[in-house]
C-alpha cells in the first residue's frame, strides 16, 4: 500500500505544481517505478498457455479471472493475491500525463511479477475517443461522428493513433470499439454508436480495431450484444437507480440478431482478443447469463479470446446473491469479471464453487487459458513493462490533431443550407449560445470524467490547447477579413448571427430522456435564451448544434438561414467549425441514423430524414 500512496502523492504533487501552467508538456522528468527483475518469467518461456494454467493453484487461477478497480487494488494486494487485471475509473487522479500513468501501471506490474505465480497482469481502460484520461491527449470525435463521416480508411488511421497513445500509458487493454446499434435516440449511449446500421458499424469498427491492433493494443469490443435495441421503458432498476432505456430488454428479430452477430464475426476474424458483454437483456434473459449466445460466440464464431463482464453487471443477474450470480455467469461463459469493489469476494466464490462442484475446474481452466493466451500473444510474458513496444507516434502527436480535425469536418452534417453558411469577407458576425465557448461540450461524456464536464473542468484544466468555436473564429478573423462580436449591445451592427447550441455532457443512463428537444431536459441551459435572442435580432442566423444525438429542432428551423449538426467533434471541434464556416473545408457528413420530427415517429419507420441524408446532397 505504501508504494501506491507514494505513486499517487507523486502524481498529485507534479500536477499541483503545474496546474496554473497552460503550456505543460508531456516530457516531465520523473523517477521511474521500481521494476522487478523479469527473470522469474523464464520458467514460462517455452510453456503453452495450457501448461502455464496447469502449473497454477486453484486460488491463483481464480485471481486471474477478476478485474478490480484501480482505487481498490493496491500494490501489496497485487503481490499477495496474483490478480490478473486492474481497470481505471474516471476521476481517479488529478489529470496525470501518459508518463505518470506508465509509472503507475509499471508499479502494478512489478507487484504482479513479485507474486507467487509471477503471472503478468494487464491494465484495462476506456479510450473510447482518444486516451481521454491523460493530460495532453487529443480527444477525437465521438463514434456518432465517425459514423457520420463514414470513412473506413481514416477511421483505421484514427485507431492507429489512439493505439499509439495507449501504448505510451502502458494500459494495453482497451474497452473499445463500442459496436452497439442505437435504434432509439432517447438512449443516453446513442453517441457511443457509429450508426443504427450494422453494416456501417461492421466496416468502421473493423477498420478502427485494425488500427489499434497494429500498435499492439489488446482490443475489447463491446457490448455483446443488443444494447442498442432495448425498448423504451424497460430500463434496468437497480441500486435505487431507475433508467428509462439503458440496460433494458431487447426484443429482437432473428434478422436483427444475425446482423449484430455479423459485426462480432468480423471483429473476431480481425483478431480482437476480448469481448465485453452488454448490461442489457435479450428477450428477458440478461446477456451476462445468456449461455446460448456466449457459447455461440466461442463455438460458432470461433472466438479464442476472453469474455469480460461489464462494470459490476453480474450483480444484477437473476441469482439470489453475488455468489449465485458468479456461478451463473461463469457457467454461462464469462471468463473474467469486472468487479470494481467485490473482486476479492468473487475470487473466493470461484474457489468455493469449484470445491463444491458448482463450477467445474474444466470451466475455470478454459477461462484462465484464454486469459493467459491473450497475455502471451500480447507479449506480456516476454516484455511485461512493454519497454520494447515501439508506438508509431509521440503521445498527442501533430498527426493526431490533423486526423481528429479532418474526421470532425467530415462528420458535420448540414441540415439546412442558406446564403450565410459561410462567413464572407467584411462581415460582422455576432456569436451567441452556450456551446460557443465551451470545449467540454464539444467533447461530451467519457472525457476525463465519466459524465464529461464543461469548459471550466475539461477545457481550462485538461485541454488547454483546444479552441472553442468562438476562440477558433477569433483566431482566424483578422486573416479572413471578418469581425467577431460578442457584445449583445452591438448585435444590430452585425450582418449575421452564429447561434451555438447543444446538449449537456452525459454518459449512459444519465443521458436517457423522453424529451429530445433542443430546449428540453438534456439541453444546455442557455439554449432557449440564445435562440430567442437570435430570432429577435432579425438577422440571418446560422446554427451549429453540439449534441450526442439528433435533437428535435422543428420549432426553430424555419427561423434559421443555415444549420449544421456537429454532434460531439472533440478537442479539434472548434477549429473544424471554423474551417467550415470560413470556407476552408466542406462539411461532408451524412446522418448516421434517422432524424425524427418527434418522438412519436421512433420505431414507426417514419422520420424527418433517413440515415445517409445531408442537405448538401
């Protein structure tokens, strides 16, 4: 425990001393973690995964099958119990750099190698749109943007860049890509989906996975399967938390099931090494205990990696208590349990269940063999500190900025095109709206914080080099020959209004809503006032929308000259918007899923515009 405290204090000290410095770099000189000699791994050098598993005790095997949270598992625990994996939770540390993360990850590895078994561990994290937990990272557009851009080649480049950044942190296991297919925009995870179309999801997720794999990342695709098909009103109720749709029940046709399975088949053939199971249910059966489809994944699709539970999800299965749920889910086919707090209890339950005959040792051996094989194939038995990995790019590279910006531009979908979609030389432009000066809103959820945050947290502290829409336009105004005005007293002097509106950042069920209006429950608090201000001015108005889904705008569209859906374009979103508004780039995105006129149209086959549409077509 002492070593972990020292590491955390070191990180905190480094950050506190630089918190006021907006030019902090990622080249901080720091003392390296004490690294255990790796010669203990020599005994495993010529052994197969099966032979390694045969050499372990039941207790050691059980420890490989749990994944505890970083804030619970200390270095001494790792050494004493031979744990096979640890994962990060957002908001754990005050903005560490990639180098600082690497020191922490390496210290855990040192403890793992010092354990009785000496089996290397693997660190898991959610780099779902860039390495969104390390200072200096580039925050790429969210998946809904990637779907709108629909460029597999550029998506593969994106995967390579993220994979390179991941290797710099040492956290090889990445819980991405998300291959859910959102069918209902009221779902709070809609923006995590590439599309509602499984063929598009297949093409983009495969390209992205290829990029990650090329850098040596252990790819964990998620969430197997059907989460995007859950019915509104069936959301899971647990722990005094009521959800409208998230973690609900999916009543899927066989055609829909086959379409989802085809995505996983492609990813398995591409070489993904892990698959995370969905929190949701399929026709009343929790996917975490759905033996039929977990077996299908392994036996029919030929998946040889390990199947991982989602965060504490086994606790909401049909068993009477945690032990019974452990037995149900492991017998159904799960190989590793992501149990943030109860990992040690689960380890004990594995041992008890085998001794009682509730879980066969053959099932345990299969699970641990899969886990060990993934670690061996990833190179962790040869290079546990990944010192000989050679990431293609520096962390937060210039190329990352370029690709993120290009993806953002290509993802912007014009919803209405008028004379004022481009700012002309000599114009005075009044910029208003709560999304104008907020880089946190551009990034959305899963950005340094689980729920994301607004500019004071994400922008000023964690993305000091990112420009908001307002800042990006101000940066090019003189060169382009136009003037930006933000003083409402001068609105009458202006030639046009740029109205910037959007949604509050959110993640998972926190984003579930019955009200999709741009001034509804999930809207930024200043949206309505800014919309009214723009209308009252009588000036031509171009509107940009930063949102994680297709929000309802029918009541306002007639008042706008032009409108662009930007979704959640990430840290380069401000520059990308400036590129489009100044005519340096053309927004070429198309709708990744249907755009509805009202929530009453959802599921009826009716919509305002179908997926694949753009006003530029």
